[in-house]
C-alpha cells in the first residue's frame, strides 16, 4: 500500500513540475465560468429551492457569476437595469417592476409592461414576473373586453389543499450532501494549506447556512390573503384602447423580495468577492501539487453543481385561483380593485406617447 501511495505521489509531483499553472489556471477558470454560470446564478438565487442555495458556492469556478447574481437580486429593479445586472435567472427569482413614481428614463427602454401591480400603497408596473407568480398565473382565463369583469382570488381551502406537497426530507438530504465539501477542506489542510482551505470554504459555509434557514422558514406559511393585486393583459395607452384583461387580488409576496433575502445576497456577494481574491492570491504561492488538487476539486464540484441544478425542480409553493364576479366581492376587495384602476390611470400619465 505504501509503495502505491508513493508512486501516486511521484506521478502527481512529476506532473505538477511539468505544468505551467499560471495562465492555464486562469484560462480554466474562465472556461468553467462560461460553462457553469447559468447553473450557479439560478441556484444562488433560490430558483431550485434551499438545497440549490447550499450547492451554489461549492465550486470556486463560477464565483463571479454568483457575485453578479447576488448584487443584481439585492438592488432595486431600476438599478439592476441601469447597471446591466438583469438576467433571466434574476427575473425568475425576484421579477422586474418599477415604481410608477420612479425611474422614468429606465422605463423608456423596457417596452410595454405586462401588468400593473399594487402592494399596499406602492404602485408599480411589471416587466417580468418571478417564477412563483408565473406558476400561479398559468392557466388563468382572460376576460374579454365586452364581458363582465371576473376577479381571481385564492381558493378557500385548507393550507395542505392549496399548497404543492413539499418533500422536506429530500431537500434536507441534498443540503446534507453538500457537506462533502469538508473532504476538500481536510485534504488541503493536511497538505499544509490551511489558509487556502478556509478561504475556499467560506462562500460554501455561508450559503449552506442560508439554505438551511430557507428550508426551515419554508415550513411555516400563512393562509391569509396576500398584499399584492395585479391587473394584466392588453393594457390601454394613449393611442389604443385596452383589450383582454386579468385581475388577481390578494397574491402573497414573493419571500425572495424580502429584506432578509436582500441582506443574505448582499453579504454573500461580499463573502464571495473576498474569497475569490484571497484564494487566487494564496494559490500563487502554493506548491503545484496543491494547486492541482484544488483545481481538481473545483471541477468535480462544478459538475456536481450542474447535476443538482438540472435534476432539482423549482420548489415554490402554489395556491389555486378561482374567478368571482366583481359585484360578489367583499367591500375590502372591491376597494382593492378600485386601487388598481387608479394605478392604471396613473400609469397612463407616465408612459410616452409612442406606446
């Protein structure tokens, strides 16, 4: 056994002595960033549930995409558009909407909105729905212009009836599987590179804790009516009348638009930035054997992360919508429908005449 270990060590050392790891490692990192960036962004934004969050930072390759995604999701919609941080994964995570009183110049390049949204006293126009809202609205029937308005609200069932079953054990198992990262930490530590082991593990450690917190928080949900109201369809403008429309009242707020998620993404971006800078600085002074081991682990985690991304389904809980005639709504809901009309009128005063 000792002879075999000595032989393997000799081959690895001989290989490392004949490789130029400087530019090669940079090229490899750039290539793997292109390959795994979409999966990394989607996972860290929670589009594949809490288990995906825990796996998002397993590999150092793709960290720049994670940083960009975290910053894009943490800032407001108008800043995301201005800084060029808006991506499909970001839209699926938090949507894209602008306050009717803000960002008029940004709005000019976005085309026509998909909907008008009211959330308490806030009024905004929506240019992309998040993943949970898209699933909720799937199959909702539009009301023709000449027909009486039908308003959609949540069906009145128990919580277990209108939520998609959530396999808690499977998610927890996937999160626990990410603890395999400890093997990399141990190998690098025993090879005499504790600093590299720690800096490489920091992003994974942080998002592992975030994933566990999201999983625990996801077990508790309210069956009360939500604060968001939506008016969708062929919205009117100065030059055209409105067409088919859909009104949905009482939609729950996407948890990923909460302050808690924004703080987590902001801290995650800082942790990943510091980690990637220190990691490559430390690698420059490490023996070639350690660099090869580190790169091998990152490639392995990259492949595992892609597998997790493509074999885990979105885990947003869904409720059923039912249609009700406007005159049969409660006074509270009628008032909220009126607020949507007021918001639509406000929107018409802001859009350019070319729309």
